[in-house]
DNA sequence: CTTCACTGTCAAGACCTCTTTACGTCGAAG
DNA sequence: CTTCGACGTAAAGAGGTCTTGACAGTGAAG
């Protein structure tokens, strides 16, 4: 019983994905709302995602990576 | 209200990811149980994943991609 | 025929993703 | 000082992920 239940979360190390997403978003010049709209989710979702300690679905991750002109492995790997 | 709620799922087209995972797993020569153990989840999770219509967390996707010597974008993109 | 590995189905339960609404702060204008 | 955009927090609710355990079908091997 790894996590006992619930979505698979980040391994040991920290959850740096959120910070990477935030930096990439700012680099692209998008507001949280703009990114949210671009990937089709609520602003809350983006906020939570950047806050870390959050495991989005692969599909959301793929969309975000796309909107940020990056790759899933680069942001969450 | 895109999906109204719940994890972001695949867009329009079919959910071919499951089939890709299955083919890659067999190509590598792993049983569902072996893959499950390798990525640290239950066999049920692998079964459901190959069945399609399922949106794993990015982290699980990354582990599966790793175990199958592939990439997230290649399997779920 | 019995055994065993592999695959699949069903189901209850714990924890989580994502939504919507509402409210609070801060800095940059006007 | 008021307004507005961008960010943050809180909280309730629908629906999903992942777990465990039990049970069943298939094909290969003894």
C-alpha cells in the first residue's frame, strides 16, 4: 500500500514542478487566468498547480506543457 | 464548466494511450503485474490504464513511460 | 485432468482533482 | 483616494484515481 490510495504523487524530492511552471508562464508572459483559459481549466487549478503538492492528470500536464512551449518531462520530470 | 469536475481527460479523439502502453509493455516483455511492480502501483491500475478511458496522474505517466523506455508525449500525446 | 501464470471483472473505500463562488490583498494607474 | 488587474485563500460538491480482495476465464505445461 504505497500511498494507500489516491493519485500517484511526486517521489521523494521536492515538488519543483509548480515553480517551473510559474517561471515558464512568466517567461511566456501569461497571467494565471490567461494560462487557465488557454488550457481550458479554472484559474484555481493553475494556482494550485503552481503551489506544488499537486498531481495533475497527464492530459492537463500535456496541455500546460504545450501552452508553455515546453514538455512534460521538462516540467514534471 | 468544461468537464464540470474531475481530472482533465483526453480531448476529442479516442483514447489510444492504453493500447500504446499495452503494445510497448509486450514489446518490452513485461506482464501487467511486472509493470505494476516496476512503477509501484497495483495491477488493477495497469489494467484500467490499458483499458483506456482513464487519466493517470503525470507522475504515474512519467514512471510508466520510464519503465517502458518511452516518453509521456509518445504514449499519451 | 490438474496446475500455474496471465488477464479480466466487480466492488467497497480512502484520498484527490477540478469547479464554482466569494472574499481579501497588493501594486499600478486614473 | 478609487479603480482595476493579477494573485491568493476558503469551502462545498461532482466525479475520478488508486487500493485491496475475491473470483473467473484462458492457454501452456506437468
